[in-house]
C-alpha cells in the first residue's frame, strides 16, 4: 500500500533582504528594503521595516522621511545574485528528495513520505534542511509539512510566525484539536490562493479564518468561486488535490519589458531597448524549446505626467514561419516599432511579447525551407546561449541593442553580483 502524501514547503525568509545580508553581515538587524525596477517600490522588507508598518509595494519616495527617522537602507534589485542563490538552495534540497517542485524564486515543494524516515522523521528532516541551507548559503529558511500542498503552505506560515516551532512545523505531529485551534487563530487571507478580493467575498459569507474555510462546503465554494476554491477546501481537510509539477508547462506567451531609467524620445534609443528586450525573450523561447509565430511590440508614455503629451500604441507582426532566431525576431520587432513610433513624445516604457508559440520539435518542414540556413541559425543561437550562460546574460547580443543604453533601468544602489562575476567577488582585507 502506497504511503499517504507528505508535502514539505521550504521558504527562504525575506529572500531578497537575506541575500543582501549574506555578503554584508553588518546589515543584520538593520532596517532594509529592496526596491523594484528603477528603484521604484519596496519589493522586499526586513522584519524591522515590516514592524514600522511599511507595506509591500510602498513607493520609495513615500518612505524617505521614515527612512531618515529610523535609518532604513534601500538597495536596488540584484536579480542576478538572487537567481543564483535560489539555484543553490534548490540544489541542496534535491539532496533530500528527488521529488521537488520549484514554486517560486524563494519557495520549493518536496514530496517526503518515502524519504522522511531516512532523516529520523519530518521534523528532524526539516531541521537538517534548515541547518544545511544556512551553513552552505547563509540563508534562513522555514519548513512547513502537511498532507497537502495547501496545508504545507499553512504549516510554513505557522513556522514563520510562531517561535514555538523553531522554524519547522509538521501538522502530522499535531492532534486534530491542535490543528483546528491553529486554523481558528489565522486569518483566511493567509490561505494559499486567497487574495484580497476573494477574502472580502468570503468575509461577507462569514468566513474569516482558515478554520471557517476548512469547514465550508466544498460544493458551495465551487458554486461561488469555481473549482480552484473547491480544491482549496478539500486540501484544507487533508484531501490532496494538487500534486507536484516536476516540469513547468511551456509558456504560451513570453513577455519582456522594462520602464526606462530616463525618458526616451528618439527612435534610435527605442530601437536599442526593443532589440535588447527581444534578445531576452528569445533566449527564454529557446530554453523552453519553442518557436514564435508572431511578435507584439508596444510603447507608452508616462501617464502620471499629466502635463506631457500622452501616447501608447502596439502592433503585432506575424512571421511567415515560426522561429527562435534572435536576429529574425529582432528584424520583425524593429519593423513593428517603426510603424508605431511617433516623434514628439517622451516614452517611459517599451516591450515585446512573443506569441503563437509552438513546440519546435513538432514544426513541420516545407518545400521552401533552407536547411543550410536553418542549421546555421541553430548553431549560432546555441553558441550565443552557451556564452551567455557562462559569462552572464547580454555578453553576446545583437548589435541593434546598442552599447551605451542610456535608457537602461536605474539601479543606483545595487550590490555586487558576488557569485556570478569575477570582477565583483567579495574582497577580504
């Protein structure tokens, strides 16, 4: 008889902030926020900043008085560092269980029912994972264990918020009355998948706690909210409805866009930006082994600058054949940009989206295919991707993406990319 499912959710605490503190221990206990693209809003907050009442997404300019008063430091997002640290945590977790789903940059689910006994049980295994990740990467994590993914998420929340669990909470180790008491004490908005709008609707139905939702009729929840909420109710009751996703399904669209660090007015700079974003999107396209049948390009001005002329436009450029070639896609995107560009505006943002995606291996050849050109393109793209994997994204790129890139997003206080750039290695004096 197969063992009952046992899920563990491993979540890095305040991930972006914790990554910054690994290489600057002096930041420990210092109020710290990490800002979004162009140093706009807080996308990560240390516990000290959370205690001051700063909400996720608060604009930095609104925090400056509070920052001066309490010594809050602000760092620009360092996605290269965060991505590499995330990969290191995932590598460690694979040593504990082969059944792993990377849910987000700082969270992973594991199936542990067949391996927990090798570590003395779920709680000792959780502490071993915490200790090894802390020792090998410097990052603090919490572990939640439950019979379903939703309950593992809930257990992780308890482990983070309650010192009694010492960073590891296993719902299997609790009696039924204990589990229900913990559910009664937690707001329903903490349930995985329950956002502010759904929470408001649930509250109107008298469902305010996790226990209320657990006790609600799954069929009634399906009537009001759909099948996803029905599954959530069943998962809170210990009925596993969601298995691990070992391989993420291919995306049906691939988007790449950024707000500019400075307003852009010329077609030349817009061309550079669009070509640069297209290069990033094409790399993702090849990674999932797809080809694109069309490219959508858009530009827009800053709608918050009401004293400036406003303009936004987009266009879809269809391709004769699906392709993953950066150069072919760039040519199509720049043709589209030329069609929608209008002089006299200060552009704030541009972007590209690859659409009509299909499996590259399933593409059928035609009588008009140039096999030699196709093979040459494949070799060139493979070489470009290999170099960029080895030396960092953008090391090799199309000439259309430019060199100076004055439009590039602001990151005035970004920490060094300690783990991926030789010239930014930490130095001990």
